[in-house]
C-alpha cells in the first residue's frame, strides 16, 4: 500500500513536469478532435505521430499517446448525442438515449453528464490500475475461449432487452445483424463467406459504414421527411446544464458504469464495447422505470459513457503488468515502448517506475483537463443544433463519407454506407429497431471466433462450456435471463387461459 | 471550414510541382502502400523507412494503409496504378507467393509486380510457457508422435504463412499437431501462459520472452536477438522461406526509375534509424537487391505451392 502511494507521488512528479503537462494537453485535445470526427479514430492518429515519439522521452511519448486514446472516448459521445452518429462501436449504445435526450431538447445535459461520467470513470479506473492492476490482469488471463463465448452469449441475449417494441422483431434484427457480421473471410481460415465474389466484401462490412448508414444518415432522411422545423431537431435547444433530477438519476449509473468498465476493459479484444453494452443493460435491468430507456433516459447515457472511458484506461493493465496488448491501440503503445528500448511486463514497475507511475498519474491529470476542456465546449456543440438543416445535413453527410472512406481508403465503403442508409430508412419506416441489429453484427463474429476456438482447444468436446466455472456461471445467467424474459408472457397466457 | 482551404492549397502545390518538374522523378508525392493497419510491425518499419527514404529519393513520401483481404487489395492497387514510380508497395511476400496458390482469381497478376529490394524479415518462433513439460523442441515432436493431433498449437490463421511454414516442419518430423486459429495474438499469449494451449507459432513482436520460453526459431541461421535459441534447421527440420518483404513497384515502371528506387532503397536500408527499428522489432535481415529479391520470391512460391498441396487447402 505504501509502495502505491510512493509510486503515485513519483508519478505525479513525472506527470506534472511542464513538458509532460503540455504533451498531455496536446494529446487529449487531439484525441477529443479525432473522437468527434466520425470514422477517424485513435489508431491512425497515434500511428501518424509514431515517428514524432522517437525523439521524446518514453514517459512523455506514452503520456501523449494515452491522452489521444482516452480523449477520443470523450469526443466519441458528442456525435452520438448530437447527430445519432456512433464514431466507433463503444459509443454506439450512447446513441439510443443520448440522441433521445437531444430530441427532447436536453442535448446539453446529455453532453455534460457524459463528460462528468467519463471523468468519474477515469478517476476510478486510475485508482484501480494503481491499487489492483496486477490482480485485475489475472482476471483477464483467467478467461478462456469458452468463458468469452458464454459472456458474449449473455450480452446477445441481454440485447433483446434493448428493444422497445416487439421482442420477435428484436430477435429478427439480432439474427439479421449476426448474418451481416458473418460476411467476409472466415475468422480462422482463408475461406470466404457471403461475399458473392465482390472484392469489397472480402473483409466483411466495416463498422463505420454500417453504423453511420443505419443510424446517422437514416436519421437525416427521416428528419428531412418530417421537416417540421428549420433546424435539425425541430425542437428548442433547451437548457445547457443537467437538472437536479438528471444528477439524481445518473450518479449511481456513473458509479456502476465505472465499475463494469474497469473490470471488462481488462479483457483483450472488445473490452470497451462489451463494457458499454453491459453497463447499459445492467442499468435497464436495475431501473424501476425501464420503459423510459430508449426515449432519452439520462442513465442510458451516464452508464455506457462511464463504462467506455473506464474500459479505455483499464485496457492498459494487461500491457503495463503483463506486456500483453489488449487491442490495436495497445499494440501501438507497445511499439512506442519498444522503440524506446523499454520492455513492458511484470518487471516494468521496478525497472522503469517513472514510466509506469508517470503514465498512471497522467491519466488522472488528462481526465481533469478533458473535463475542463469539454464542459465549455458544450455550449458550442449545442449551438450547432441550431444551424439550419440545409447547411447541417450536407455537412454531416460529407463527414460521414470522409469517415467511411478513411477507414480503409476504399471508395466502396461509401457505397456500402449508402446502401445501409437506405436499409436503415426502411427499418425505421417499418418500425424495426436498428440498435439490436448492430449489436448482433458486432457480437456474433466475436462469439463465433471464441466458440470455434473453444471447440478447437477441447478437440470438439462441447462439455467445455459447462466444466469451466466462469463459463458455467454466465450460461446460468443466460438461462435466468431467458426465463425472466419469457415469464411475463407465460403468466399472461395462463391468466387468459384461466379467464376463459 | 479549414479543410477545403487546406485541400485547395495542397492541390495548387501539387499542380505547381507537377509542371515545374515534369522530367524529374519524383514529380509528386510517392505513396508507400502498406497492406496492414497502422501500428502493425510492418507498418512501423514502413514509417521508419519512409522517414529516411524521402531524403534519399528527394521527394515527399507518404505511408498509406490499405489493409484487408490478406493484403490483396493493397497489392491490386499498386499493380493497377500508373507505372511511374509514385505508387509503391511496402509489404511481405504472401501476396505474390502464397495467395496465387490459394485462389482462382486475384485483383492483380504476379507478373504485374517488380520487386525492388528486400529489407525486412518476420521470423516465427515456437513459444511455450516457462513451466511447460516440453523442455525442448524434440519433446514437442515426441509428444506429437505419441498422440497425433492431440497436442494443440495456436497461430494466426489456417492457411496463413506461419501455418504453412510450421506444417512443413511437422510433416518432415512425421508428426501431427492440432492447429487452433487466433485472429488476435493478444488472446494467444494468455492461453499459452495459463496452460490452456500447448504452444504457439508466433511472429516476432507478438510475444515477450520472458515470460514466454522459446524452443525454436523457424529459420536457417540463429537470430541475433535470441542467440541461444536453436533454429529449426539446426534441429533437423528445415523451414524454408518464412515471411520476408520489402519494396515493390508496378512491373511496367521505366527501368531508370526502378534503378533510382533500388539505389535509394539500399542507402535507406543502411541508415541507423532504419536499422534500429528493424532490430527493435526483430525484423532485421540481410539486404537483397531486385535480382536477389526476385530469386527469393520464386523459391518461396514453389515452396508454398508444395505446402498448399500437402495441406490440401481448398482453392476457391
């Protein structure tokens, strides 16, 4: 314990050096900007700056790159809330209630709650990394392929809860999304599936084109059709700051989201995405008024936004304590360290305490900067909603096209995005909800990958899913969730049967 | 609206550069197309290479990431680009030596590409956990022979270069292992260390040693980074042609420009910063010019054809 405080003190000394403060600020500022722009994420940004880091001291280099990464998590919520445009999978879930709040004229409140939630989550995750980093890393390495499969299955079943209307329609959407997720190269081999020989589909359908088409552009089409007002939402901008009621509803959600995010963020491969979904689903389950979700419930913004920020930070744990990069961003961090002749791993805390503790301390400093940076920006963002839509919509469309193009440098991505925009418009007209479909699209390929790996490792023995204790617990939860979903319908049928 | 203004400036600048130096190469920015996402080991080396290459060639050099479809999209883009030396491919060998044996149709023809210089290698190692019962590579082979198909190993994908490479070793060792695909190396390391899988065939840069213990490097000569780890060739199981690569151009590029690129490449390769990055990522190799590079590719292609046939990978 004393060591941790000594370490944090040392880290604060590193993080508060004027150059490090400056680079931290530049990092979070740049991160916020790339987070706001759809389709341009932290990975290409950090890669572009990689040559710049050669000349920097290692702690400064890592502090800057880390700032870009969690700064992007702050920025990502902005377009989700204002324009229903999820820039990456981890801010997808924020669209549902975040944009719902914007439609009610509470965009400012949603942005403020997201920023404060992210700050609280960032603080919680910083503390977690400092005090329980190594044990949390153990949790991550304890997860086998079978455990991942069951966790994702739980998420997929849970996403039925997302649907506001018909459960049958929601299931249909999840399955359809899963099929879209299967397009492209088989995850374990060279075989292609559902590509119809089209080269652009060989790698599957990218998240950015499908999400921006289904959510953002389809939303624009519906808005144009309504054309009730001159501006985007046809509503008044409303208050800029959250009300007492908003805070009362969201503080618990922020804390729960931070906890879920910190734990799930440690899991390699999709931790932040799973964390934001899990936090939202948990919030809806514990809520006494779950029917408010989907129409602009503030908890539906607070929980996932806290969770994705906490997860972004706790994904550093496997890298710093085990030397295992959990996602492409962490692979870049590993590269930055290797260039500087630093090998991350269990020994890092003793060999380079300045780097280890400096980065941890800088995360808190960076989160504080982001809060100070983002709160005044809210007024500016919200004023954007007042821009007449004949200017705003073309601008959004252009940004979407740039975003879709820049993910792979292929024009075909733009065509895919437009196809999904048309499809998304049809879905909205037919009262099918796009959110469960996108969930199926994101989760099903992950689930398949782990399922096949689990069976590969067990030489085809299915019992592995129940003999692994972690997996067994998740499967039991799946069964309980299905029972809870089916119970009201079953009871109703019994009641009507009795009446007859 | 800053972006359109910047774009306008850039356009004016490139038009001006185009007219002023129509005779000279390079007359506009050179694109170095990398078939991976940013941050990949090859991408990192491409960026270090580009930093020096731009002063050696005397022009702007931009790294462009076109990942996907096992690098075939990127190779297709270079093959079909204007053959004027301004669009180059920086990547490994698989697109030329493996994909043609796996697939009926490619977005390019192998003859459309001219190799310029070989600058990097991606060696693979056999990695186990420190307390693994398999102390040596011979132990693994023995275990594989006793229980054919029961000893499992993780690798990046069925039909990938490390799969073919290691399968050839296994065939020569007259044994059979259970191959399990890991799309993401970050999940393979915990599985090996926690004992959920027996060993991994992993690319340099994707593991740390320690904690991972290396039993062999799939290579002819010992790797300078792991001098005490035996090579597969030493152990009696030669693993020819792993992953190597460098710079390529469209085959129709004028000879003088190809020569200019090759000369600049050789000077860039020798630069201290490029060498350091190659060392740091374990990708260092001996330089080969266009002729040597072409010979290596031809030999590798024959080798891969044989491996694909042995593995009976279905061509689609």
